[in-house]
């Protein structure tokens, strides 16, 4: 079987059109990602994710951003509501053991809901460490304002996902917590020196570098590259992400359609891959943009293909657990903090 293309795509709506099916069959992306526009109810999402796999003829990874709080694509009434990361951090401050158990249980419950709908990769945990005065784009999505709780709770959440058969993605490597603007709208520039970045921002990623998947930050770190954000910076990818942090897993860009990135979609794709990203991510399902990206996207090969295969090798069967009992236990843990 030929290697897939080094890209993850979204689609336009709750079902694939005949045109989208044909495009995805030819493009053969490594994975797909779903957003609120793709979601109506569990049965419909299961049908959509099955159609992705049918289009490419394999058990393709399907991603989602299901963190809790502001960032959860599956929502009531069809799915449970989960608190943001900061709630686990508050519980951890008062009782570390309960905080860890809540983070693990919450991730297990999320993963169970995802798998039932055919989604098997979650863009969680958020390992960013926010600082006072930073833009709220991270804010309460973070587990805490210092590395220690972020590391502990991030590891617990990752374990919960893996126990329930879903792969975690650590984000936004090497750290989005100091961003003064929202990278969806503008390009953040962080002028903090290397020592401070290593002590705080990079520390959670270094501690969890053993996990299989990571997503980059569209953030400039002037200590390493004054022109390019991490996503398109060979210096940041090689010296920091692969070097200092030691992440050897599968590295994907954050969404190429975010306004932090300059240039057209062809140049964004070339720059991300040339910098050392293994995969590019494009989320909005716009066909014109996807065509431009595909024109510059190679098949996965070499180290990138090996890292992709290693990541998929981390899938484990869902360990049995009593979901209803777990939900009651989870609510009891986070109730006073959510």
C-alpha cells in the first residue's frame, strides 16, 4: 500500500459530497479533523467518520479538539460537557491525587464518546504555560500557571485517552502561553530569553516528549528565529523541538489557515514541511485552499513515515470501564471546582 500524503484535512459539512469523496480518494491524506460544522448527532458523526475511511480505503486517523470548556466540538445535548483544564489545576492545588484522578477520568470519558463516533485522536493535552498579561487564547485551557501541574495533569490526561483507545496530541509545542495575540488572528512574537523559556514554556513538552504526536505553535520566539514562527522555523524545530525538548514523535503544524501565517497556502505548506513538520494541518474544508496545499504536499516517506507508523502503533484497545460510574465519580471530583 502506498504511503499517504503528509496532510490532515477537514471537510465542509455534516456529510461528504461526491466531489469531496473523489478529492479525498485521490489526495489520500494521513488523517482528517472534524469541527462543529461537521457535527449534528452521534449517529451522523459516526457516518461521516466512516465515509472518511471509505474514501481513502483504510482506517485513517480522525482528529478533534475536545479539551473541555471553551474548546469542545462535541457538546450537549448529545454529549457531556467537560470543564476547562484550569478546573483540574484548581483541584490539583488543593488535592493533587484528586486532581490527577479527575484529569485521567475526564480524558477516559471524552475518549469513550469520541470512539463511539469514530474519532480516535484528540488534540489534548494543552501543555502551554500562560503568563500574566498574555492573550486569553490559552487562558483557562491551561492546567496551571507553572510547569509542575501542567506536566502532572497533562500526563494524566494523556494516560486517560490512551487507556480508552484514543491517541493524544501535545500542543502547542514549544509553548503558546506567552502569546500576546491570538494566533488565529495575528502572529504572536515572544521576546523572552532562552533560559526563561526553557525553565517554563518548554518544560512540560520536554517532560512529555515521549508521547506520540505534537502540534506546533504559530508563534515567533526571537531568541531562536526573528522572522519565522515555530511552525515554519527550521531553527526552532531542529534546535528546540527535536533538540532541547527531545520530541521524536510525529510533528504536525497547527492549522495552515490561521492568520498568524503569511503567504499563500502553497508557500505555507512548503515552509512548514521544509522547517521539519512531518504533516501539515488544514481545517476549514475549503477546496481551493486544499488544492493549493496538495500541489506542494509529498507522500510521507523517510523519518516522517516512520514517525507516523510509530504513532499509529501506540493505539491500544479500549480498556473496559464502567462509564456511568466513572461519570458520577468525575462529577463528584470536579463539582465544586467547575
